[in-house]
């Protein structure tokens, strides 16, 4: 049974209200404590990674493997969450709004990632674009922007499933170069700390109810994705769709198995196979 949460923030001022909410204390006995500020309380580990997707990815990988060493041996995954502030491109969404991220786009690499949303949450859902630099010109479409989310989710998804990953972002500005003090950042997170902890608690409680893929089923998906030469973002989406079908008790193996006999050469053939597979998997989903 999933009992713990790992929260990654970029800044200590983002972490401070969560440390207070979980009544967490410094964790000193873990090797990662020498590199990252790590706190633990009431079932939650809270750590700061520093700014940028590379730092976020390093912290996520290091903490997941050091705090939960059984993960690579099929152990139960924690809920891994990225919490912090983000800009939003449309002023119609007020500053201080807590958003639940439903897709992540790494602008530099064009990689896309999709966390599974497995609970009813009552929050505003939004996409998130991760940049390698501060954004001072708003994107033309409504979206959250940050510098960490893509690094965190890419690292997490190499170890755990999309259903065990969550990103919650508090809107801090509208991408116009606004500078915030550390106190301003803490106040924005503190304003939403109760809703953040409630949402994370609901997800954590829901995770044990999801039927996990066994080793053979996981290997079947990996083999099909390798045969069809799917990209990382394509593999992530296929895995997400399969997990949803599996949790609903619907058949997906009869769709995946025949693909092991296919031969894919050029990129166009790969993309065609990907979209056909998505369409077939979508047919099997209950609405």
C-alpha cells in the first residue's frame, strides 16, 4: 500500500509552507541530505532541487532511488509531486489560483509527458510548458510556464507510472517579468497549502486501488514500443492509455500483441503505427 509522498520544489520558500503543513523535520540520515534540503513528516518527504529542469530531474532521480530503493525491484511507488509557483499566459486566470497540470511540454526538446489524473479534484486543469529561461513574453495560448516540471516528470517516469506523478502549480504572475520576493512566493503556496495537502492525500489513497501491471504485462508494452521504435513521449502516452484500460478491467493485450510482428522503418511509418494504436486503445476505454 502506498503510504508516502515525495514532494519536489525548486525553492526553499516554496517548500516552507508545506514543511509547516506536514509538520516535517530535517532528514539528516539519508545520503541525499548532504546535497538537497530534505524534510519528513506525516508521510511526506519534502525536498528542494534548485531552479531549472536539470536540477529538478537530478533531485527527483536521486531522492526516489535513495528514499525508495525497492522501486527498481518492483516495490510500491510513492506519490511523486512537483509543487511550486508558475506563470500563466492569460490574465483571466487570477494570481493565486492552484492548477492541476494535465500535460507537460519541454519547449527545448519538444518532449511531452502526461501524468494520469486519477481523482476528482475540483481544481483548474492546465497544461505546463517548461522553458530553459525565465519567460517574459506570454505564450499566445493559455498555459502555465515554469523551469522545472519537465525535468521532474521525465525523471519520475523512468522509475514509476504516470498515475504516481502529480504536478500542482500556483499562478504567481502573467509572464510579464514580475519579480516576487521569497515572502511573496511563500504566501502564494501557503494560501493553497490546505488544498494541496488534501489533493495529494486523495491521490495517495487512490493509488492502491489501481490494479498494477505485472512484470509480463509491462514487458509486453516495452517490447511493442521498441518494435515500433516509439519516442519517449509516445511510449509514455501508450503506457498511460494501457494503465487506464487495465484499471478498468478492459482488454488491451489483444491490441498490443499483434504489433510485435510488425516492422517499422521510417519515421512516417512509426507515427502512423502510433496513431493507429492510440485509436484502437481509445475504442476500448469506458466513458
